[in-house]
């Protein structure tokens, strides 16, 4: 059955046109224009059911996300949003939305199911000790996939985490992959897309948002001031997405990993 027919069967509305959208490592993404003038985003892939559960959890926390219209098998249908350039108001809205997400907390770190970025698996097994979670489920998750010299430095850093990270920060609901490509600005609003949710230190999202750039001041007007000492912890949290990029895209990210290890003083 074609994708257009699957969408029509799910919504009871005929599809007039399908246009490809830029997708991630897990899904193919399409904009479906419906015969009655409506629009939906269609995603197909092996983990769209998990994505739908994450989006619904974020929505329950009061965070702005595209509405889930339908999910079955490898098909996910989402509300199509009107994207506009980022504005000061949009950045402030993003900060306030991230604050709402982070005040939704759990009793332990992790998530009910594992996830992945492409071929890089993400273990979300629950752990009550935060430095241990960050060591075992993130930095040391696949040591054999890393160059030997980097692996040795990561191992040294992992043993120091109890001295570098808080033992029990609030187990905030995290977006988990928060860079500007996973934010959709629409007028004075901002929406989270493509989550990789779990519960952990809220500074993880802040560090990821700064990995490829810096959010402007209006973002922190909405979110509030970053926690004391965040600058020292930032490279430790940025190492995880940098390691993912190294594994997915190769040696071009080796310099980023090395720079962050230097900043973490290992």
C-alpha cells in the first residue's frame, strides 16, 4: 500500500500531494497536503511509536509539540505547523517552554524504553544515581566504538563524574536532543520536534542547545538564569552528543570531542 493510501485510510481524507521534508536518522518525513486543504506531517520508520509516546509525554507536561494525529506500525501522523524565522519572542517562548518541561520530574533517571540516534543505541535503563547514569548509559555505553586514545580519556572522566556532577539533581523531563534543528519557530511561539526523551539533569538540554551555537538573551529571559556552576559541567554534558556525532559521521568530529575532553580537564 502506498504512503498516500495509508494516510488516507488513517484520516479518512484523501491525499492530494506528498512532498519530502528534511528528516533525521530514524525516519523518512513527508508533508501531506490533503484534498480538503488540510496538511499533516507523515513520518515512517522503526521508532515512530516511541516518538509518539515521547511527544504525548511532553504535551502532558505542558510543552508545545506537534499534535499526534495517528500512530500505527511504522507510520506517525503529526499536525503540520507553519514555520517562521526565529524572533526574540520565539526564543523567549522556547525558554519558557523548556522550563515547563524541566519542572516535570520523575523518581529516577532514565526512560521506560531505550532509543537510538541512527545506528547509535541509547540505553535508558533507570538508575537512581545521576553520575552513574551519565557514565554507564551515556559516556561508557559503547567504548569499543571509539578510538583507543579517546576511549581512555572517557574512562578517566567517567571515574571522576561523582566529583563533577551533582549526585541527585531533579530528574527533569528532557527533550534529549535539543539543538536548533529540533525547534520549530512559528510566529511568537516555539515547538519541540524530534525528541529523544528521558529524565535527567535539565542542564543536559541547556548544554546541547549551546553545542553548535548560543541561544540569545531572550531565551534565558524565558527559562531563567542557568544554574550556578553550569559552565564547568557543560563540556561533560556536551561530550555525549559529540561522541554520537563522531560515531555517526566520522573523524570530522574528533576535534570537537578532543576540545571537550580538554575543557573537562582529562
